């Protein structure tokens, strides 16, 4: 992420709780990506833009005690949180560093480099893919998990409150992200990175009924981007403290299938 692109979600306690919920929703999708990219016990994995460590910790489970995972992020706050989580879990094979992917130097190449929600922040997504590939041994793999941050809500039947939240979140990200559609252009970006056409799949989180975590995910994300919405003068649904309950009630009453952002995953051999 270039220094002039603000990270609008921040690192507050509420945002860390949102990330924990988001990680639980995304875990099976990212796990599938790692497995399809060939992760196995004993591997060395680099997690680019590791944030608070969710992908790193997932990768550590898959490489086992004989493997190594290194997570890097430009945010010292995020790295500190990731180190604390790994320590609490007793994950000795995971290390975290404050570093940019382009400048990160490590004495040994990795078997796999992975990034989740990284390319949307890049001024040049292909350059980030190339930087990841440069840290992987020949025959290793580069994998990215991205989300689509543009377009209208696909929830059906439509629920006005869902659309308000969706539009607010999309407006906040569109105001700062260089490539909110990076997920929809993974073939293009991998091609420009010199890796050819990647293997691809897409999965979409979807919820319905009163017990879905999607309602909390939507509202917590809106809460985290509220400062950016205020900066750009965009509207925010009122009474945000009751918004999750109202959203759930409205969606359940409408028998709606509440659809989250599409998640595109791609990987290629180096």
C-alpha cells in the first residue's frame, strides 16, 4: 500500500473485533486457496499485509510444527497485535515483522507467498504480485485472496437497510482505494506481473435467518469506515448502536438472502 493511501479501517479495539469476525467468515475460503496453491507440512510461507495475523495463523496450522510462517505488514500496531495472538496460542513457528513487501529481505526464499485483501490497496497490483513472486523459490506459488468493492448490493429480495449499509461501505472504500475492482481483474494483474494466467475460483459469503454472522459483519464494517464517510460527506444510517438488530429484523422479515462481497482467489507457480 503506498503511503498516500490511508488505511481507513484503523486498528481500534472495535476494528480488531471486526477482523476476528471477518476472519471466521473468510477462513474456509482462504483455507481452500492455500490448499489449492499446494501448502503442506514443512513449508515456508510469507503472508504479505498480514494485519493482525489471521492468514498467518491459518497457514501455521497447515504447515505444522516443521514449517515456518513469516507475516509482514507496514503497520506496527497490527504487527504487535499479531505477535500477541501468536504468543497466546503458543505458535513458535510464526514470526511477524514491520516491513513493506517490496523492501522485505529474508535470507531464504519461501515456498508460498500469500496476501489477503492486499491488491485493492496497491497503486500497481501487478507490481505487488511481482514483489511476492521475487520472494518465492522457483516452483513455489503466489496466491492472493481479494474482494470486490464496487457495484450494487446483490441481496434479494432487496432490503433498503442492507442497501444503505452496502452503499456506505462501498463509497468509503471507493474514495481511497486505487483499485476497488482488483478482484475482478486478477487474470489481468497476474499477466502483467509475468506469471501468466492464474488458477481461479470465487466464493461469496451469504446469510439468511436470524443467526447469520453477516449482519454483524456488515454493521461492524460500516462502523469502522464511519470516519471516512464523515470526511467525504456521505450519509450514514442513524442509530448505529441498534443497527445490527434492525438489519437482522428487516432481513428476516423479508426472507432475504443477504449477500456479502464476492471473494476472488487466484494462484500461480513461479
